[in-house]
């Protein structure tokens, strides 16, 4: 029994190629020195991509849950609200959500007068963008660049109807359920069962891989390639890795992959080094 | 402290209203005070299942509009003392109520009753938002079908995002024979996917439909049936009692399959 025939996905449909992804997480949480920055999308970004607030909201919760151990309780957060119109209620909701993970909202940076007024009335330190500190502007702008973000670490299952997008690597400490999707510019690691959709290298990088303790995906996508799930599941499960070869997407035992495979720039795919 | 529980599913027709009426009756029979809230505006039918249709005078909307007091709108059950229903208006759309208004009503009820159980409409739109507004815990109802489980998964995600993480699962309409023939998801399959704790399994049974049509909660029938026991057990588990799960698969098992299992086949 060769590992290729046992683990390869039976159909690789080359006529199908997934759209490359340009849209990523709307919300960003970054640490800058002592401070944590919570960066919201601009109004225009939300309009362009038809993103409702509820989605931004769900993303924020994912980020907070995922990164919970990366700060000290009681740290203060600066909200980079950009040109978003936020009223007292929305500000309160953001502060409340932050306080659930023991963070305190302290500063609000905004370019909108109404938001500044609401934030000031609610007792936060406010700065309008004209007098925005250089470093903070820098961070907000940097998010537009092509450089990958640091990995997004999620400690919950991606359930049906949830799509997590990240301009970097995604690590899921849970399952990806049917109807759920993880879309990453980098690699995807699922420390659980992968049963939904995973798209690694979503900006076109064929070198990216998808690993899961249990691979039962509906569909795998790496860069511009798609593979559908095999009809029959192997009777024993073990961690597997999906990667691009010159013949399409293949699966192999995750355990040996690093030792047995290397990436070839000429064929734009991974090669078995034996 | 009273408990505010929403019964929800995502997919329609899986048994939310049936669960709500039977749980309400079982809890009230064991001595608790229970207020059932029909949050299915526009398609109310909790009153039908409880056989209380002809007693409905006011609805939650009348309370919100100031047409009557909350106490006036509550319909008392004809069989059980301690069980009341707050009906939904049938002639209005789900958009006519706001989550904050719903929360106000339910919080007011919580002052006078041990259990507030909210029967949620299908879907995840405004009606769902209203139904979960005040809830502290949730009972997810699903049938062992791929589409229903998928929707249940989605709803669990939404509830968690709202901070409701006391979530228990009811698998309704199980057909042991079909599970055995690998034609239906097993309870284990459903649990493994959803990752929440199980509080009850109710078999598919004609008597549930008969009781529905008569407007009498099945749990109140003289001669007990498997589904009635299952509903009663859910009520007991809700109250913290440890009740072993009925083993429908074993009841269905025949000698041959048991021998096969012994040999690991
Ligand atoms: N365990 C069961 N066995 C047989 N029939 C059942 C069972 N549970 C529910 N039913 C039937 O399924 C139908 C739908 O049930 P019910 O009205 O409780 O679902 P629902 O989830 O409230 O629906 P909706 O989403 O429309 O509000 C009813 O006719 C009911 O009698
Ligand atoms: Mg119903």
C-alpha cells in the first residue's frame, strides 16, 4: 500500500479554480509596546465588501477569544475607529466585550466628530485623527500591505455559517464543521476535524499547506487549486497534510511530510524527495 | 433564581413547540411555576398545542402597546396550576417587536416564575433575535438529519457569540431502526459534530402527533409512552437530577446484531 494511492484525493478538478482572496479580517487586534490596538475597518471597506456590522462583531469575538492569553489582565486598549460612526451604545458594547476578556477600553482614535463626541461623553480619552500619533497611523496603514499578519489562533470550533478570513496563517484549536470555512493567506492548521472548507495560500501561494488531525473536508483549496473530498474515507484516521503537486492537490501523512517533501519553484508544487 | 431558557433550532418543524409545551407541562406537574412565552409572532401555535387557543384574549403585543397589564395577558393552563402562557400576536409580523421589548417582558416574568421557556421561531432573523434577547440558557432541538444538524450548528455559534453558553441539546424524532441500518445519523454522530451536552433523546412516535392535534401535552397522558418518558426525563435533568438515558438502540436490538457486536463485526 503506497501512501499516494491511499491518501490522494480522487478527483482534482482543474477546470475549477477558486477565486483568489483579497478580503481578509475586518477587525485587527495588535499589540504595540504596552498598548493593544483594536483597528476597525473603514466605512468604505465595509460598504465595498457589503459587510454587515454583525459580521465585524463576530470577528471581533473570534479574535478576542483566540488571543486571550497574549495579554495581561487589565491591559488597556486603544480603539482605532477610523471613519466609523459609533454611537454611545456601540462604544458601550465594544467596551463590554473587551471587559469580558479583562481588557479595558481607554483611548478612542477617530476621524469623525460625532464619534469623538460620543466617546468623550462616555468617559474615554479621545483623539481626532488630525492629531493622530504617527505610530498609530503607521499601524493602521500597514494592514493594507501584502506582508502576512501574525498567525490567527482560534480556540473554538468554526461552526456552520462562519467564515474566518485572515491575511496570515490560521490555527484552529477545534473543528471546522460542515458549512464553516477557514480562508488564510498562509497555512491552515486544524487541531481537530476538518469537515468544512479550507483555503490556504488564498492570495496565490502554492507553497501553503493545510494540516488536520482528521481530514474529512468537503473541499480543499490551495492557491488557485481545488480538490473535492474522496467518496470513501480511510478506515483509520491520522493527521494528514494537503499540498500542491504538479498533478494537483495531494494528501500525505502529516508526520513525515517535512522530511519527505520539498517545494520546487520550477513546478510550483511539492515534490517527494525520494 | 428563575431560569430563562430559549428553545431554538434554526431549521423549522423539528419540534421546538412540541418540546416547549411538554417541558412546560412536565415542570409544572413537578411543582415548579412556569411561564411559556410564544415568540413566534405571526405563526403562533403554542396555544394550540396546549389546547388554550380559546382562552387567548391579549397577546405580548398588547402588553407592549400598553393595552393591558402583563398579568392580564397570561393565559392560565386548565389542567396545571403554576403553568401560564404568554401568547404571541398572530396578525403581526416578526418585525413588530424589538429585542429590548422582548427582554423587558421576559425579565418581568422572571420575577414571578421559576422557569421562563421561550418558544423560538425558525430561522435566524429578527424573530430569533427577539427570542434569545433575555435568555440565559438554550435548548437546541434537532432531528438526526444533516440539514437540521447544520442549522443547529449555526445557531449554536450565534448563541455563543451572544454570550449564551449554557447550551443543551435535544435530539428529536430518532428512528432507531433507521440508525441501525445506517440510514440516519446516530445520536453520537450528532453530538460529535455539535460538541454541546445532550439533555435528551425523543423517539419518533405517532402519539406525539396525535397529542399535538388534540392540544394535550403528551406528558400529561394517563398511560405513559416512550416519548412522554423522554420529555419528562428532560424536565428532570433540567432540574439537576441525574437520570440515565433511555437506550432506544438496545430496545431495538435483536439477538443477531447483539451476537455480531460480540464478535466485533
Ligand atoms: N418525536 C416526534 N415524533 C413524531 N412527530 C413529532 C415529534 N416531534 C414533533 N413531531 C411533529 O412534528 C411537527 C412539527 O413540530 P413542532 O410544531 O413542534 O415543530 P417546530 O420546530 O415548533 O416548528 P416551527 O419551526 O414551524 O415552529 C408536528 O406535527 C409535531 O407533532
Ligand atoms: Mg413552533
